[in-house]
C-alpha cells in the first residue's frame, strides 16, 4: 500500500504548496518490515526497515512547546552513551557504555523505579581495544528476552521480566583486538552480532546465535575464502568485478585478509518478504593503504544474506581499496519507491563517504549515489560498474601529508542513524561537515594493539559548522532543508507522526524541529552532550513520551569522556583537532531523560 | 607489503639482539652502582604508586638505571621511534591520548616518575594497558618511558596548570653522567 502526496511537497515548504493534482507514489517502508505501530520500541531502529519513525502524534508541532522532563535516571557511567532506550511491556531497558550495566525501569509506576539491574562485569582490559570510546549501541527485545553485547566479546540473553541471565556466549577474543559495541538484531530466532576492531587488525564477521541457547548457528566472515564468507551457489552480485572465486583472498596481499578488518559493528536491516538481511562491513586495515594493495574485498561492502543460513545473495562494495577509513557500517533503511516511474524495492544507505546510496535490495544494483555532505575524495560513482571515481589529488600516501580531504575518517556521517518519515517521504540524516589532513605511516601488526598507520588531523568543513541535519528527498535526490550545527551531530534521529524530528547536540541540547521545514520547535539542555538515539513510545498511562540518553563520548566526544589533551590534534584518530573546544562546552556523565506533555 | 612487515620484524629482532648486548653492559653498571652505598630498590622491585605509607615511610628511590634515561635526549629520541614501532602511538597518539589516556598532561594514574612509567609499560595496567614485559628488552622500555615523560615536560605542556612530578635528583654518587653512558640507540635506522 502506497500513500500518495503532491509532487514537490518537500520543496513546497519553502514556498507555497502547489495546488496541482499531480500525484506520485510515496517512498514507503515495506509493511512486513515496518508493521503497524503498537507504541513500543523493541529494537534500536524501531523496526526491521530501520525507519526510527513513531506513529504517535500526541507530541506534535502544536503541543511540543509544552514538552517537559518527566523523569531522569543516572547511568552511573562517564563514557559516551550511544544506546537507544528500549521499551517493551511497560518496561524500559537501557544498556550503558562499559561496564555495560543493564537497567530495567518500571514505566507503570511514578518515576519509573528500577525493576532490576544486571551487571555483566566485562574484562576491564577490553577498554584497551575499543578504538573510539567504550560505547554500546543498545539492547534488543524479543520473545520475552533482552539481548545485548559486552565490550569484552560476550553476548548475553536475560529474562526481560526478572533480569535473570539465560545464557552468555563468548563470541570473540579481546587479545586479538576484537570488541563488541553494536546492538544485536534478532531475526527469526537468531541473534545477529558483529565484531568491532577495525583499527586493531581484526578480521570482521557477523555471527548468528540461537535465541534460546546462544549457540552459534552460522558465522560469515567479511574477508577470506568464499567458504568463510558464506559465498556459495546462491551468490549473484550485480557487478562483474564481484564475481569470481575467493575474492576475499585474491584482492589482498598474501595473508593480509586475516588482519584486514571489515568488521560488522553497525546496523542490520531485514526484509521479511525477501527473507534477506542487509548490513555493511567496516574499513580495511591498516589505514595506511600502501600496506594492502588491491580492492580488499569484502570490506566497506553491503551484504544481502539469508538469515537462516547466512548465505550471501549479493554484495556491493562502496569503497574498493578504501584509503580514508570509510567504513560501510552505517544504517540501511528499507523503502519501496518509484524509480523512473517504476516501483522498486530499495535500500537507502548514507555512507561514510558522503554518498547516499540507493540500491535495489533484490539485485544489489546501484540506482543512485548522491552526496549529502562535504565530498572531494571521490568524483562520483560510475553507474556502469558501480565503482567510485577516486579523486587522485586526495589519495593518501606514505611520506606526504594530503590536505583537506572531505569527508573525514569519521565520514560524512558515522554510525549515528537517520530516521525516515513515511509522512513526509524524507530521510532525516544527522551528520558531520568536516575535512581532514592525512599522512600514511608504516605500521607493524602486533596482535591486540592498534593497526592504523596514519596521522590524521580533522577540521571543520566548508562554512565552518561541524555538524548538519539534512532532510533528504530520495525521489528528487536533493535536500529539502538543512540545519547547520556548530558541533558534529553524533546523535541518532527520531521522526514522529507529530510532524517532528528529534536529535541531540554534542553540547547537550535535545531538539525537536518541524519535519517539513526544519524549524526549531523546542529544545532542552541536558546534563551532558548527546550521542544517543532518541525514541518515542506509548507509556502505560496512555500518553506519548520521548526518551534519550545524554552522556558525551563516542569518537566525536572522546576528548571529554577520555579527558584527552587538545594540544595534540592527532589524538583520538584526529578527532581531537576538530573538537578542541568541547571540554569548555560539556562534561561527561550518562543520564536517561524522558519527556512528556502535561496532562 | 607484507614483506615490508616481515622486514621490520627482522629488524626488530636484530634490535633486540643488539639491545640484549647493551643490556649486559647496563647490568654491570648497575652492579657498579650498588657498590657505591646507594640504597637501591632490588632490580625488578616495583615502584610504589601511592604516597600513603602506613606507619611512615616514603617512596622507594628509583632504580638508578632510571637516571641514565630520564631526560636523556638520545633515550628520548630512541623512545619516540619505539613508541611508533610498538603501536603506543595507536592508543596514545602524540600525547593527546585516545584509546589510552593523555600522556601530555599532568595527570598520572599510575605515577609519573620514570620508574613508575617503566612499571606501567612492563607490567601493564588493568584498564587496557598491555604488558610488554618479556616482549621488549628492558632498555627499550626505559627509552619509551623517557619519551613518555618528555611528552609532559613543561615545555611540551606549555606550562599547564599543574606539573609532572619531578624526577628525584640522583644522590651524590659516582654514577656516570648520562652523556658518558654508552649509546643505546642502535638498530633503529628505520
């Protein structure tokens, strides 16, 4: 079922809406992946289509001015609070950054008292293998259970009612540089978990664990021979360069694929109709590209896989032989939309490389790639081959500092997820506007230590503002509005049927803007910078509430959460150079904020 | 490219061999020093990481080997190269910190005396600092420690709000001056 709208609705918000009757099908998430909203929020992305859209509209452009803090809850942690609060059956679940406490709050009682807490006690040494603050991006609820990962490579299942541990599976090894920061996704009784450690010479993988036992059902590596990557007879990539035997070995120097990255620390989407999961793999390692000639498959690649077996159906590599740390792990949002007059099942993926990719999610064919952020590292994408056109002037090398490469290693955007509103048909992208200087240096692989080989210094992008929120129209392939933020926007976005988009800033403002125009409608200053993922839910009292974690950190906020020294701009992989002022603008400390209207 | 990696590994092995020879020299000097009435912490005894000593007492004096590295320009230069080689730079960068804490400020979680820094590198620390004991020759650890201390020297921190704890002065002994010590910078012609 497709809604309709007047053509040009988005642009019309800047002028008057045309009275024309021309109508077109609207981009709409597939119903099986975005079922009717029941007011709960069981997974960080809201649904398998990853829309982060709530159909609740009690809090809307008229009423939002009355929004007030309903209750708060201290996380008892100081690192970046990147998780989405999760709501199921009258309870809110929150996982903190390391040491990964899990709190269950009883939403049926005034002040939402603590129902239970779970303390998993991850190995403290795991903090030494987390590249970009000791974050965790959320729990997942399914079938009466809570699933989450700890930094030291364990996946836990808890009884959602009591907090009792059901199982604990060790899926990786910190001594090899592996860690876990991503939020699991549960699909058809399987808990999908991927590793972090792309800056430690880790070999990336996605693993499916049995929801009831924690036993590994399958593991798909991102590099190596086809049998490890789960590439078999069902694999039909759209582009010829991706066909061939053991490309995950052949596109590397001998043996380098074993320490070549391609970690899976971001987001996974799922289309129940096609029975396919979609996710992107991380950067190749080391960052020094001269140490790994070749396309480095299957790093920075979107995979479509069968969730039952893990078998790959297609793959598309965004950045063959990546030279700038452009991980492909960012969110993938599923919509059906008209392309040249024909409805297509597509996925939208705002990549680290500043391109918004629209890809046919049945075949893996690239439909379009348009820049949503600052970009000079690439000069476009060849639509025949699907390969990016690399700008030779921004190629990195040993023995030279290449200046003003856009975007930064942290990307046009990083992991911070977009929201899609089926009401407006727009994708709301929280992102960065930054560039960088980069020098490759020779680096040694020593297991369990960083494997990077680059000195990077980041700086503000064109215009001087370091962050942006862009409302993107996937049909016209253009932004409808853009908000400039002084600091990089490192929070997720939330869109609601109240015509609002919520996001937070690195200095702690939680904002609601008009989804059609970007006009600021409401804001609240929280206790610390916001790098979390806002959600909306229907409280047991029947009213809509909005929740977000405050607590600066993550890569962008590391200077504060890690108390880094601003005098060395190369700190935190170059992020210190562009966030020197952040210590003067916010302090560390995690806190949950929940907002509601007076009633 | 992997061959380059192997080459650097071989080079590291060579360095280690040469350093082992130098280490033997260093040991004999330590023994000489012990003959000069200096109260010495036995070799390998860890420094204290507190200023609280129940019933009285004070920080044990640093191993006299420390004095030949602390502030020694050659040791600092060698330490800087080793700091890059062994990927210290990947966590602490050029002093700002990132994965690990800043080394260019006046905050020292486990002590800022060179022997305390030595212990931190050698023994590791619980919140993510790996232990390099048995992986690196002792003189290389001292050199890295010398470089780490230099990152927070007043001129490096631009006279920040506090100060890095000064290294205690060597007691009056006949210890050779750092300049007279054998060069420890070898095999680092990267």
